[in-house]
């Protein structure tokens, strides 16, 4: 599934080209067979001056795809490019890629003529940290709904004429199920690709000690948002976390008053202060935060559990204690990696 971490990589180039009114070509991986480097929904950009941003393969197809993008830039017609690299020697394309799968890639011109869609829509949702659902007609035998027509979140149809009911019906059906980042036949010879872009999790980090810094650095690499909260002002210093959405210094027992906790998707309790961690966990028990993690050894964990018997039934289904994937992490950097990896795994599994 496309996530907004991926779009964050494309965003600076999109904004630069948009500001200069220079068209770009958006490449979307719409179908795969066998082994592939990326899954359907992955995207990359090609610019007018020959640059490309992002990867759909391990770097083996992008130069060839650039030539197709150049043709789309010239004739303005969207097209599907298929690479079948299941041949032992890649004889068809002569790319020597070493890949063992097949991919269908949809190329479309994005410029002022089509209101910079769907990139403008993705950017809007990236800014607001919200999920996006977009329908793209990738193949059509209907002149009223040509290839390249789009429905943005089942509301706005970008098409010269348009049969919005037919497309929005399929888009809404997909929103109600899990059939996203897939092709759907809407009538004989016409196909709709349902592109999903899920917002990255917003982390609530409860504690601001030295071991929180590598955790935030890992989150920065993924373009995740995070808020740091600590009762100690010298830890809750915005200068220590320059990329944080918020840094708050306040008593632990005021957490639920200071923040709307259900806006967060994950919370990590790591203040190394027993009474503060107990207060945090009690307040988190009344939320709908999907991932809760507790840092600390087993003996400390059991002491906390014993002090909140009423909250434990609410916490246990979501609580990861010990926190992080079991990678035998010992250093703060490795522990941060295990925590971020577990959160990533949790949300990636839930989105399938």
C-alpha cells in the first residue's frame, strides 16, 4: 500500500515542478505477478528535464521507463507499460535486471490541464495527515470515460465528460472492503485502479530522555509525526526535538487534559519514572490508541501491572510489553529500531 512516507519523497519535486508550471509524469505500479521489488500502489515521478524520483524496481527498469515517460510527456497520452522479467535471461528487454516477476505500470501526465491530479489530492491529504482514496481509469473502451479519468475520494471526477456514478460506485465499494491498490473491471474492456494512500501514524512519546532521541530520528527517516511529552522541562525542550509536532512539559497526570489522546495511533511509554509511567498507562487505558508500548524490564512491568488491576483488561489487547521486536537490541539506537519496526509491522499488518 502506498503510504504518505513514500509520498513525502515525491512531494518536494512535485511542489517545485508545480510552482514552475512544468509537467511531470506519474508512474503507478498497478499490477504485479510473481516476485517484485514493490507492490501495487507504489509510485514514482519523472520530470521534464529527465530526472526520476522513487523506485519501482531495484533500479533496473527506471532508465527504460524514463523513455516511456518522455513519450507520455510529448504526446500527452497515458499508457500502460508491462515488464515481464520472468525469462531467465531477460531477453525481451535486455535489461539484465535479475528480477523474477512481471509488472504493469501506468504512466500519466500531470499538469495544469488536469489540475495536477492526482498529485494535488495526495498532497492535500499528506498535509492534513489523512487517508486518501483515488480511482484512476487505466484502460477504457468508453469515449465518455477515457483512460486517465480520475475520481478523487469518490467526490470529484476529473474527466472531459464522465460517468461519475459508475466509477464512484466501484470506489465506494472498495472503501467498504479491502480491495484497494487493485484493478477492478467496471465494464468489458475498462478497468479502474483503486489507489490508497494511508497517513503514517502519529506517535505519542511519553518521556524525553536520551534514548528518545534515536527513536525520533528513526521516525524522522520514515516521515512520521510525533509528539514528545515529559514532566521534566529540561527533557521536554523543543530544541532537543526540532522536528516534533509538539513538545510538551507538563505533569504526567495532566496528559489527558493537555492532549486529545485518540488523535494518536501509537503511544510509547518510556519516561523511566515509575509513578509517571503508571499515570500514563492508566490514562491510555481509556483511549482507542491501537498500539501501546511500555519500555522496561519484566520486574518493573509486573510492578506496574499490579498497581492497576482495573485498567489491565483495557490495556492488554493493545499493550506491547516488552516493547519492540525481539532483535536482541541493547543500545539505544537498536532499541529504537526495534520499537519503530514493531509499530511499522503493526500498522502494515492492519492495512492488508
